[in-house]
C-alpha cells in the first residue's frame, strides 16, 4: 500500500525541522491496528496538486526516508492524535517547494484498519494505492480528501506544532 499527500508551503509558513507526524483518529476502523514494513518518506514537490505517478510528484533527488518499522502499531481513541517520532528529522525549506509526505506499508496484521479524520482540500492533493502487498506500485488513484495531520518540530530554534487541515475541516462526524 502506498499513499502520498502534499502540504502547501503557505500551510507550513516557514522553514521547519520536522521530527514527528500525527494523525487524528476517526471513529471508523479498529482501536488499534498493526502494519508490516511501514515506511515514511518526505520530500519536495513543485506543484500544488499531485499526479497519479508517485515518483513524478517529487522534485528529483528530494525523496528521503525518515521512518521505518518492521511492525508499526497505531492505536488511539476517537479524535486522539496518534503520532510517530521520526528516525531522522526532515529539514523542510519553504523556499524550495511544497512538502510531500508518503507512507508505504506491506499489509495490516489481522486485516485491522486505522482511519484518520480527513478534510476536502478542493483540489487533487493526495494519491493512493490500497492493494495489500504493493508498496512500490508506481501509480495510484487521485483524491482531494486529505488526512488531518499534525507535524511537529522546530522553526527558527523554537519548538512548534503545525496542524494541517484542522481549521479547514468542519466535518467532525
């Protein structure tokens, strides 16, 4: 499985050293789910919308592995933020482009699911391939529905947390 989302530079606002990412838990799905071979990549994108070919969305040479786990458990109550501390901080430079966050995994354990809250961006800012066992699939389906994310790190030496989509989403159901 493979999923990408683009976060626009104006949503981040400044240079930012990212050290964790969190998803807001949706009521659907299981309270806890385990994923095999989960990886998180970050990189830069020159466009405000994504195309269906995953690798073409990155500015060449910017795709960076920031997290890897052979078995990742995601668990939380409804509306809780479920975070992952990155193995490697990602140094985002707002003058270079938009931020791509990509998550890949081989399969969920016991067919359990972890769903996050989402919001409609109004433009195509996500691409996903949801067939089990295909984290290297080159193409995916386009969507304007984005997960509610929080990225945490430091900007200008101060610890900050940026919530992506929290203000834009009015659908709490």
